C-alpha cells in the first residue's frame, strides 16, 4: 500500500513550508531516514527525511510549491501501488520568486530584492543571494556567538518583525501565559573546568577547540542522565521522558532567535560536542538545519560572551526546563576561612512548575555544579 509523504511540522508555530528541491526522483529507491528533499520553513532550510523505505512513486508538490503542514508532498510504495495514488492532490500555492527567509532578511537589511539576480532554480532569489549582497557574516564561532548589527527602523520609523518575529512573539506570549515559571540560581567555581579546557586545547590537533559552552553542554548532559525528569516534555496528563538527550542551543540571528538541538549528547565526548556545536552554528547561520535538529529535549541559553551577570530565559515549551548561563568572572570568595579568587559562573535554571518542583530543581543544579567543579567527570 502506498504511503504518503507529508509536510512535517517543525516548530510550534510552523504552518507551511516551501519545497526548495527534490534530492530523489520518481522511481528512485529510498531508505527510511534518507534525505529526499529540502524544504524551507519560516526559520531555515531543512532536510526532509523519508518516513519509510520503498520507491518514490510520485512527486506531488513540485519545486517552489508552498505546502501546509500535513499537506501531501509525495507517495512512497512499490510498483504495484502506483495506480492507487493519483487524483488525490489539490495543487498548492506557487511560492514567490524570492524565498521567504531571503525576503525577511532583505526587509531587515533594507535591501530591495528587485535589484538582485537570483542564483536559485528558475532564477529564484535565495538566502545566500541576500546575505552576499549585504555582506552578512557567513561564519559562526565555536562558541555559537553569531554577532549581528543592531536592528534599525525603516524610513517610516518601523522595525518589521516579519513572519519569524511574529511567530516568536506569539509563542513567547503563549508560553509565559500558560507555563508557570520558577527560577533557581547557583554560583559555580569554573577554575578547574577552565584549566581542563586549556589543557585539552593545548594538546589537541586540528581546528576544533573546546569552548566554555561545550563544557556547559557536557555537564548538563551528565546531570540530565542522573535526573531524567528534566529531559522530558509536558504532555498535559503525563511527562514524556525522552531516550536521548537533545540539547537545544539558543542562537540569535538577525531575523530572530532559534533553538536548534545537538542530538544524542549522551553518546558524545567533550570533543564530539565541540565539533557538533560548531556544525550546528554554521548550519543555523546558513539556514540549512536538519529536520531532526528541531527536536530539542532541554535548552541552554548562554550570554556570557556579552558580560551578562545573570538572567532568566523562557522555557521552550513543551520542554520543562531551560538553563541560562552568565559570563565567567574572577570573583573573591571565602574558602577555608580565606579570601581567594575563583573563576565563577552563575547558572539559572527555569522550570515548568507543573512538571517539576523546587526540590528537583535544586538537585539538578547541585549535580550540574558538581560535574563542573570535578574536571575528571567532564572528560568522560
């Protein structure tokens, strides 16, 4: 029996996506999980994975088509299924000549896309065309810092949010309204962790270097493995505890904030996490995130690179917690009745109080602190 391939929902507010290109053709054999197409959402270009193994019998939504979530894209099956699949599709709306992401960036950068020559299929103006025209940075650092110029108003004094900005506004408002946030702070001595980072980077070959953020991700992963309730999503009458630790990293882009995830962190060493972090940041900036990278189970926001002392974050619902990290600063503290200088970081854990309680939050933060202050645990 033929199986439909439909537009997946990636993100709380995603309503539709555009077919950028098909990577497989009618008649091709595909494996489950194999990338068969690229689709563009209001946030990024994402790889579409096949939901099943079989033959790509028919491509219904063509390149450039704008298709609603759960709308029909193609049919999978075997040769005998071909006769049963036609006559089931209503044509989707044609996409504009300028891709949605490219149009939003152009608005934010006060760029007239009519002046550009598109390099995409059929002369379509792509995100890359706009970025090249505005000299927007196309690289992201290993620490996931993707600095960008301040937003400025247009000639009418307006700063246009665009579809992505509007989606963020709706989601954050709904989350604050529906999710009871409670926050907890802890000061962490990062002196030993920073020394571990120095030793690893000094001895390491290649271009990948361990960042403070990578150390944070590793420590959070170990704490989540011990307290899996924080690696869950709130499903109304139950918590769904996820088998893998997929840590979402808040990345600020000119068009808005995204929180893509580093997948299967529990299987990665500190060096692996550093490599995954860099790749995630580069794909976020270039708009080529994978479909699975929108499936975070816990999120981290790090503003330490801006010298922030402490802050709170909004939970990425339906996740049940979010971790906010400050800058690491030399701080005088009392240790063994003496005043000493330690490299100190303030961590703030925000929880959904419907799902977890204060005692559990204290236990999680205590374990997170312990891991960071015992470097041998981080290098596991």
